[in-house]
C-alpha cells in the first residue's frame, strides 16, 4: 500500500495560513516521523532532522535554517502544540527533544471557502523524487507538486510566480526540470488569434506523471551540486579509509559519488585492494545500520517517556491495540484482544530504578495466563470468561486500575464453585493445557491432580498400616500418640 501524507489545502493558497515552500517541505517531512505506536505525536530533534532533511548545503547552515523554518511553523500554529527547549538566546537547542502534537484530522474540514477545504494526499515517493533535485530547488518543486495536485486546472506563469514568490525565469526553470525528469507532465496551451488580432496562447495544463510515480529517479537525472564538507581522500592517491566509504554512501554530492565509483571499479584488478574495498563498504553499511538503530531506539525511548507521562502524571488509563498505544476513556470499550499498559521499575542494570512500560494481555489476565506462560492454553467456557472479564471492567471503572490478585482470587473462587462436584480424574473448568510436538496435547492440571491424589492415597495407606500395627502389638500400643512415636524406642525396651 502506497504511503501518503495529507497536506491541507489552505497551505497552498493565498491567505493567513499559506505556507512558504520551505515551511511546506518541512511540514511534510515532520509528518513522516509520526510515531507508529502513538498517533498524532512526532518526536525528533534538530540533529536528527539535519541528518536526513536538507535546506542548505552547509551542515551548520542547514541546522540553523531548520530551526528558523520550524519556529515559523510554530508561529503560524500549524500544529496543535510544540514543546521545544531553547538556549539563552531563544534558539531551539540542537540536541533537545522536540515533541509535536498534530491537529485533529477534521480541523481543516468544513471551511467556508470550498477551495480552502480539506486535504490533498501527497504520495511519499513524490517527496523522495523531489529530494533528488538540487538543494535550492527542492522546497519550491515540492510546493509545485502540491499545488498541481490541488488545483487540477490550467495555471498561468503569473500565477506560478505569485505562488512561488520568484521571477518568471526561475519559475520556468523549476517547471522544466520537473518535466525533464518526468515528475510532471505539461500540456502546452493552444495558440489563438485574439480580438485585437494578436496571437496569444492559452494557459498550460500541469499534472503529476502518475505512470512514473512508482519508478525510481533514473541515473541520468541532473547531478546534485551539493559539496561534501566532510574530510575524505577520494580525490587523492591515498587508499580510501573506512570513513571514506561511509561518506560515499551518505553524501549528497553526486560528483563525488561518481568519482568514488570509478575508483572502486579499479580495485577489481587487485585482490588486496578488492578485499579492502569490500571491507570498507561493509564497515560503512554496518555504521549506517547502527546509526539507524540508534535513531529508532531514541525515538522508542522518547515514545515510552510520553506514555509513562500519560500514565503517571496525567493518570490516564492506557491500552495497546493493534500495536498502537491508546487512552481508554471508557472501560466498556475495552476488548479481550487489547493489552493493558502499566509502568514498572527495573533495578537490574542500575541501583536507581529505570521506569519501563509493561503490557499484559486482557485475555491473559482473564484466563490466568501470565506473560511467561504463553506456551500454555487455559480451557474456560465463554460464560465464565465473560464473568471474569466484566469483573475486570468493574475494577477499572471503580478503581481506575487492574488488581491482578483480586482477579485471580475471583477466578479461583468461581472455578472452585463450578468444579466442586467433579472427580479428580475429570477434566475441570480452567484446566491448563500444553502441547508438545512429540507427545501432543496434555492436560497439565489433570496430571497434577492425579499425582496429588496418588500421593494422598499412599500417605493414607502408610498411616493406616501404622494404626493397625499399634492395635496388634501391645508394645507399640504404649506409644499411642503418633507424634511421640519413634521406632528406635522399640529396641530400647529390651
């Protein structure tokens, strides 16, 4: 299924809510970072943004520009809320977490002016294609794509200059580049003789090249003129270091990439250089994977902090449904397939406890299966299961939490009442079953009852034999109190 981001129509038409091309470009990218498990929430920082999102060629300039554009989005109230940390000068801190809450889906609906109403769904692969443009073209070309997607009608050059806020020649160059790279199709307006006997041309019609949407940008696309600022020796005679290979795989400098690829082909002539090249590429790929893993871990930690804050500081009841964290506003909406989320302290790796999220499935709580016992199955009738489930709902409504001990006690009491007239070697309600590939299904609870029964029978038999011995032997009868009886005393009488 193709991924897309909803872009509000008010962002691309004249008015107070219109965004500049850079603002729209950053808005779209931020939306791609929406947390998978906690919808409407975006967590990132300027350092992470700058590693994947480029407005300026220079790294430091890019970070500063991202801060400026983000501040502009905050000022325009594009999001429901944005939490940022600032330095003494009021600038957004580069490495501090930025928490963004998106507006509700219906916020941009039902506007009085129909052309400002609703959204356009912009596919992510179009955003990726624009990223193949020169850095100074990307934001404007992304705005062009969004505007074409919205208006779906002929557009004059004058209208384009107004939308992009640049001169006619610049607009034409940006449009031509998109057309040459087959991202958009342009149908030229026909020429006609006007009433004043002057030959004029109708407005051009623009559309997204849908047949090209799912294709990767070809190698013959214009070279990215970004200049690599990190230190490397690809243009020297020295053998490339591991860092050089990492720069090759992550640079936006197309000229450097092509030069590096030519050098690497030459390494095939020598086994040593070929092995060093393969090792360098392997190092670079592993480093990229590790950086991505660290990013994902950081985002997961930030996401968990948000959920912990909801549970502990806001006293909200949180569940996990279909791998997504949700606030449970009404206990009656809880499903048997949900999991209940709580906060626990982990002392395993540090004397100061770390707080972590802990989830328990509702079905596991109802059936009495703990998280470590996932290989077991418990046989409970729907009637009993529904009774325990509604007891669980009552606890949530009255106490705002789940008392596992109370649920276990209630289940045990209920099952004891149902099973009171059953024999030990019958199948009981609530029995626990396991499965083995070799022995098949096994009723573990029944096996345990049988074992206990046989132990009790053996114990009763032994006690009966002792009593019979006391009655038949006068000497043993002296020790009529079994607790004081000691077989060694029999021999001491002699």
